[in-house]
C-alpha cells in the first residue's frame, strides 16, 4: 500500500537525491533500511524519566507507539525531552523551574521535529507540564499528531482507605499541629505513591489530560485510563497507527484545536472540577494555534456548566474511580446529550466528538463519582474568574468544596512563600486573615511557583475554612480551601498587589466575581509613587531568560508573545 502513495510531507529533504547520502548513512546507523526512506518519518516524543512516577513507564509506552507507526507504514524514531516532578519540586526553590519546564519541553519538541524534518508526531506525557507542553509544540508545528497521556497512578491504601500525594502534604501540617506522630507521618509517606502514573486526583495532570481528550487531540479514553492498565499500551499502538492515518487524510492539529474545541475543553474541566492551572495552559495552547481564547471565555462557559464530579482534592474520589464508572468519555457523552459540547468538532480519530461518543456506554447506574444534572455539587463551574482593584487583569479561585462564597479580612502580607510558611508553622495566622504571598508571579517568582505546601499546611492545621490565601503565584491542582491565584498584573511589574499593606481589608466575592481591597484610588496613586521595582531575582541562566520573556498569567505565561 505504501508503495502506491507517498505520505512524506517533509522527510523527502533528507532521503531523496544523491546529495542526501550522508543523511541516509546516519539513519542506517540507527536501523533504517532502504524501504524506510520511502515512508513518512514519525517522531515519537517521550517524556520518560526516573525523576517522577508520572513518567517512569513512558519509555515502554513510546516503544509501543513506535510499533503502531511501523504497523501502519511509517518510519518511527523515538526522542526524549525533559520533565520536572512537581510534587518533588514543591515547597522549595525547585518549584521556580516547574512552569519554565513547560516552555523547554515545547521548545525541545519543536526543535527536534523541525530539525529532523519529521512528517508527524506522537507525543507521550505524564506529569503536569507535559500535556500542555506537548500540545503547544504540536500546535506551533501543525503537523499530523496524536497526544497520549501516560495515565493516572493507582490510589495508595493505608488502614483500608485511599491515600494519595496530597494526603502526604496535608499530613505535614497535621504533624506540625501535633495531630500525627512521626511514625504515623512515615507510614503515610510510604503508602501514598504505590507505582507508576501521575497524581491520582483531579489535579493538574489529570485535568490537562481530560482537556486534551476534550480538545480531540488524544484517543477516546486516554485521559482516564490508568498508567498500569493493559489498554494503555494498546492505546499507544493505536496512536502510532492513527498518526499515519492523519497523514493519509490530511488532518492537521489546527483543524482539530479550534475555538469550539477549546470551549469543549473548558466545559469538561468545569464539570470535573479541574485545576486552576487549566487557565494558564489552555491559554498557552490556544496561543500556539492562533485561537483567540481569553480568560473571559472561561467565565462565560463556567456559568452554564454545573460541577458534577466529586473528585479530589475537594471531593471524595480519585481518577481511577472515575475510570471505573465510565471515564471521561462517559462524562463527555453526558455533557453532549445536555447540549453543552460542540459535537461537530473534529478529532484525531478522523471522526467528530459526537461520532466518537455515539457508542460510548453511559455512566454506571451504581456509581457516585459523577452527580446528575438534577443534583450537582454546584450549579455552575468551580473555577471562578475574579476582577477588581486588586486584580484588574484577573485572578482565579477554585470554589469546589467550599461552603462560604465570599471572604473579607485583613491582609497578612508576605513577599515570599518561605515567609508565609514560617508564619503558619509559628501559629501567627489567625482565623479571618487573608494571607497574601506576592512577588511570586511569572516574572517575580520567577516561574510562578505553586503553593501546595502552604495550602496543605493551612488545611493540616485546621484553618482551611477560616483563612483565605491570595497570590500572584499559582496553586497545585491538589490545593483546596479559599485560595486565589494568578493575580494579574503581578507584583513584580507594579500591579496593585505590590501596593498592599499589612492590615488592608480585602474582600473576595465569588458571587459577584470581585476581588478588591478597601483603599481609595488617591491612596493607591500615592503608594505607587513610593513603590520601588525590585530587580529580577536572577541575572543569568534559564530563570533570568524566562523572567525577561514571560507574559502575564492572564495571557498564559507564554514566552513567545509578540512584543
């Protein structure tokens, strides 16, 4: 069949003509035969690494994808890129490198695919930044491509109950508060991560995998299938076959990742109660495909989508439970039947969302993971966009699991996560306080560090419902409580959060979508006159480059925005 058609888009330049002898000679050294030079060259981007359970198994999955490409007439080559273990980077300076890793992963995939003139791509990710980074690279290059999610971890078991990585973070707070012994803390540590796979709640990795499936860039079921499930390997083989079919059909990522597809992704993450990081990542992916997506689109869609899935961190269940109940496809079928999804959006299967979901079994009748439309957790989505004199460009709050919808209290202002952590550990925070952690934005952090350690300490100390936390940084998908992140403009560029003073009264209202502090415009102008812009924290290296290039969080914190 392949002898009768030439699917090579770009690899002809390294395989045809006498002047290409050196190119072919090098490829022969890695296993190519004469017939391979007549086939489309497919890159398989592997994010395999031993630094995190999220990615420890992806080398095996990459080889399965390679077999799928070969089986359908392609010539595959595996290459690697980096990953950062967010859970390990949390709570110290290592977290500064997490969000920049998204750009490096995307850039490295773009560089290899373009330098080697591949005709298509299968990209396989695991930890939080892998999925958006792979999709960003795919969007920029616009070559036929399929994304595969490495899969969720199984929940750990301790004393007959499910435990996960957030259990460990919150246990630290309980230990500091005298509620757990050192031996009990060690037991939790030893049981929360039983093997391969990304963190098992509706945290950032599973949120973005669900978004990728809703976008149409991964095969149905990819986002909820566990890392160790047999059909995850089968999916990788199928992904390899599928990318060659996309070449045959002439289907490209920008045919799939349209504005309506992004609206589908937002709808799904609102129904699932996903991570606030979805704002950053979906904006960045949309930028890569030149789709005009804004933070206001999230709020427009949120109002019409109920929060249905009772998933951790604020709920009871894990991604594995959702998979057992029918998975993300069953949730999407439910949303489609309610008229909340655009069923005509194209996907990597070559079919539309509606066609993919036609034969999907509905959610199990005996499951409790996903509520009905008549009994939602909340009547509208839990990821709320806030604006006001404290965040003119916007801020994001996750309101799932909270009984209170607004909060007013005095600002407790800290210029670093370490300062705030010390205050919490030393019991200097009182009920009713609004903890402010600033100079942690994309430029100020730099790298917009996540605050899971701080939020976990607060919850562990029993203050989760009694204090609010506000930052120009961001939160892990595992964070919960009355937390507001992504405050923009950030402190480093002189945003209003830089002008806050200890004791200023802050009001956060999720019903009116407002975030304000009780200071007059005249007082703000006066404070701004005396504000001194601090120097960037790094003068050389990757963080210095990142801080100089990165955009506002309200623009996705991308580094290739037109200046």
